[in-house]
C-alpha cells in the first residue's frame, strides 16, 4: 500500500487526481463512481461501458441520510472507524478525526445524489446512453479522455457510455469544483486503506 499512498500524497492537480482514480479502478479499488462493461440494455449483442453511482463505503445511501437514532449511531461508529484507520496509516489522532469528517461529508453528498434501491429496480431509470462528448459536457471538471487513457480504454475504443444516473454525475461535477485537492487526497487515502486492510498487518485486519 505504501507506493500507492505516495502516489496519492503526490497529487497536485485535477489531472493527477483523474489519473489516480483510473489507477485505483484498474486495481479494483472503488472511488468516486463505478466503471464496467455490460450488455446494452436495448441490444444484448453489444457490450458497452457503464458509468454507475458509487464512491460510498457504507452499504447503502440510506445509511448516510436516515435520521433515526440507530442510523445516527451507525454514522458515529463509522466516523470512529475511519479515524482509527487513518491513525494506522500514520496520522495523529487529531488529524485522523478531521480527515474522517471530510470523508463523511463527501460520501454523504454522493449518497444524496444516488438512486434509492427502489428507483434502481426500474430499468428506465438506469439507461441514459450517450457519447463521451455529451458526458464531458455533463462533467467538464473531469476529463474523461484522460481517465479512459489512464484506464487503458482510450476514447478511440470507448465512444458510447451508459450513464446510469446523470444526477449523480452532475453532483460529482459540483463536488469537483467545490472541494480542493487536499480533500480529494484524504478521500482517496481512505478508500485505499479500506480496500487494502484485509491484506495488511493484523492491526488493519482487526480494525477492518
């Protein structure tokens, strides 16, 4: 995990951020959204790229949004867990607590923009096929050309994508504009630590 942490800590620009997200996706580390091939919903003989909501750690959007006592307790325990993991990768208790709050804020915004499980059961809600150029217009703060090239799926080969939840990607655009590079480095460090934990030292495995 060390080299990957170094790459995240070395991010200086949005271009660096995009390339790092692609690297993490290649290594099966989820962050920001999901990207995968799947048969075209209207043509089962064709396989196309799907862009899907994602970027959260708790099992469902409702974990972030429900206001009942149990949900609030779950979120508090989640914050404590994220902070504990940050400490395991070398942060002070104070910094880890602050960084855990950043993770929660970003993931909560992504959760708000995500479809509910009921909404996802309706195929009509999940089919918005578009050219990459239209996707770029939807999210101008994220260079899809750079992402696809870094992923090893250049735009010359991926010209059409199905954006399952355009509202989600509109929110991602707003977050990319409003959040600084420092916040995104915190967010990526968390997702790297969370995904890697089962394969690290006993302290990480126990915390996980």
